[in-house]
């Protein structure tokens, strides 16, 4: 079997690669064992604003323009949840900082200058709220399951673990079992730390914990953001999270994480609630907080895409587009994202 690209891993990065390759008529095969991954447990929020400091993320407009067409395809309609974010102000000073930020050109599209007074008796927001527009969240499990089923029907998805030992690398491409390809892309998340070709990249696992709670009569129709996000899932159930921990000692949900999340939730929501689930997962992050896309220093047919962190929903489509452009030799990977930046002076 011949194809242009092998893809190892089917989280958001692997999925976005398949979408970008299909658009250009480039053939591929995906290998993924369909085990738990950071994409499978992600909240899936798309939001171009850093809501702690009221500033736009790097390349905010570019990332949003690339990301939304990927998610807003009709076949993924069940995974789409376009709703605004209400930032809970902790002080009058934050109100003022919001108004200053909302006048900046890169934020004026997203930050509503009309402040909101909470009319929800279950929400404690004495200093009001600020609305972030053009945001939402993606049900990543629904998205990935829908895409996987389509790829299985097309005969280009293998639900199995990839065996590094039997990959054959040649100057002109790679061969894995009975499949020959020009390039292989490893989109493995924290699994890259076990990859024999890319394990030296500074990918740092960051543990995140979250809760699913039932809170009757809260009735949120927006996401709330204070020290945590509170995301309405329907039927008065909410996702609360997440923690950020690079110094974790185990990957399981912790009592400390649970207690912290409960405390943060109670600061904003005054109604009684029931915890339905407590989960944990590992995000792949980098030392410079920028994702990685690039080729192996020796084997040019080997690529990796990694380090998307907590904004994988926004980064994945853009990185996939960059890979396709590099594959077509139409555009080089920007140096600030290139894997080789960690080897350059």
C-alpha cells in the first residue's frame, strides 16, 4: 500500500492533519490505539484571550481564522458549542483593566465594552462580569469519534499501537508493515517522551485535573471564568477546571487537586452541588510555551507535532496547515515553531 503520509496519534493534532491533508488530496494512513489522551480529556475551549491579564494570545487572529473552519463543518455539528465566556471580575481595578484592554485593536473584536451585572442568584460576582465574544467549546470526544468512523470507512485508520521497532527509514521515505509513505508525522502528545527519534525534545507533561458537577437551578448559558472555567454541559451539569501542575508525582486524580477545584467553584457559585466525576490528564507543554512542528535533524522524512498545551483546539488546525504547506514545499515552518529551534544557537 502506498500513501503520502503516515500519522501516528489521533488527538486534535492528528485529526487536524487528516483534515488538512484531505483538503489537498494528499493520501494518508493513521495509526492510533484509541487509548486515553490529552485531547480526549480536554475541555476543548477556543478562546483567543488570556483572561488572567486581558491580552490576546500570540497570533490570535491567525489561529482563530484557521481553527474555526475546521470545527464548524456540518459533519461536526454535534461537537460544536459556540457560547461566550463571562469573566468574573475580582475587583473594580479589573473592571478598569478590562475597559482599557477592550480598546486595543487586537482585543476589540473579542472583549465587549458593555459590562454585565449578574442576574443569576447562584453566581457571586459583586464586581460584575466581562463578556468574551466569538468563543465556545468543542466536544473533543464527539469530534474525534465522528472523524475516526469516517476514516475507518475510508480504509485509512488502523486502531492499533504503533511499533517503533519495525519502522524502516530510507532517504526517500518510510515503510511500516505493508505501508510505504513519503513522510511520517508523530502526533503523540506526551507519548513522544518514549519516541526513539524525538524523545530529547523538551516536551514537559503538565497535569490537569477537573470536576464534573451537578448544580441544580444554576442554569448557566455561558462559560464562566474566574480562577477556573465553569463550562455548561447541559442539564445543569458543569465541567470545572483545570489545575496546572508540572511537579506532579503521579498521573491519577489527587485529593489536593479536588479540594482546590471545589474551593474555586465555591468562590463563584453559591448553590449546593454534587460531584459526579473527578478526572486528570497530562498536557504536552514546552519550555518556551510554543508548540513544536518540525523534522528530525538526521531523518528528514520523520516529523513531529507536539507541545500544544492547553490551547490545542486553536493550535492544531494552524500547525496542520503549516505541515501541508511544508509538504508541498510552499512554505517553511516558522523558526519560532520549528523543532530545530532547540538545537539552534
